[in-house]
C-alpha cells in the first residue's frame, strides 16, 4: 500500500486524550477506526490507547494510504503547464484556474486538465470541487486523501464560501436570491435547466456592482453547488453570462465568469482563510 506520512504538532496550550484529539481534528470515525486498528496513530513515536492523555506539544504522526479511502483518485502527471498558486500549506492548495482548461479528466489516460497539472506540480492531488471548463478563478485541491473528507464537510455545512464575478447581458440591478430548482436538460446531456429532469434545490445570491443598458457586473455566491448553477440561474433571469457557449443565445468572446474569492476552513487547525483570485484582464477592461 502506498503511504503518505505527515506530522501534526499539538498546540502548546492544549492537553487532551487521543480520542479527543482526533474528534477535534474532525477526522471521520471510519478513518479513525482504521488508523487505530493498525496502530497508525503514534504519539512521540509510540502507539497509545485512545484514552491516554496526550501532553501539550507532543508530536502526533498519522500514517495514511490511498487504499484507506473509498474514492481513489489517480491522475496522469502532465508537466506542460504550471498552475498559478494563490495559497498553499501542507494539506491544501488553492490555484487560480485558467479559463478553457477542464478541472479533471473524463477518460482514462486523459491529460491537459487541472488535476493532471496539479499532480505533476505538487506530487499528489485530490479533487475537492470543480469549476466549469470556461470558468476561471480560485479552485482548491487537497494534497493528501485525508484532507478531502475534512474539506467536503465544510462544503456541506457552508463554512467554505465560493464567491464569483460575472458579466451578464442587459441591465440587471439590485440584489437578490435565486431559488429556482435545477435539473437535467431533456435532450442535451451537456446542459441543465430550471425545473429539468430530477431537479434539485439550488440557491444563488447576487449583488449587482455596476450596470449599463447593455451589460452588468454581478457578484454571486452559492448556497448549493449544482452543475452550471450560476449560468442556468442568470440565464433564467434573462441575463445570461456574456460568452456562455451553452446558455447565451448569441455567445461571442470568452465566457465572463470568474471565481474571485474562496473562503476556506483549513483542515486540522480550523483557521479561516480568505483567498482572492485576481480578475482576468478582459474583466477589468
């Protein structure tokens, strides 16, 4: 089994049991069971039972392997592009995804996607969320498999926030919340639509920051994460994103949707970090 080892040091002002430590780090019980069963939780180099007190400042070593996790991710490394890094620590990296690049491969052996480039650049890469191919901006990638469920937990409870900027057609004004359910398009598998097949609840908040008779700049954040959610919701309002190849009736130029800020909760420390992704030049123009 291929293993990755990393070390976490307790804060100097905290003394707790092994069990409390794992709970505070929000490690899922099924993974804690595996680590405990195989004695892969070491305190200062030695295995200790769950109720042993861990002194403040102790060195805690967890040993994990890809086989421990139900969802396995493996991508062919692609060294042809360096991804711009906005934030990086031991557990997670946030990159500024260029427009026009897929987030992940769809076929075995496929290259040229963010996850292929990330695997080559960072050694290991695990997908947590995706951006559409024509969407640019902040995208987080886990650097080891245990970070994936920890980040997913905060996506589900909405403590991780994703904020977007879009340029849309027409004179959109004010603020609002779009609550139209989104499902599959009945005839085009590439598309989604409001009240489509197997529709699910979808909530998008928006605020217009500038507008004219022909176009408007909108900031948006998601309370749910449906496929093409922002694109479908804005098109349903009658203000499709400029350049949207699927939902604008007459797209010209690149699609004007950018993930400009990601607020994430870091694994293990629970520190909240805001990561900004600069707007592409054509937005500022």
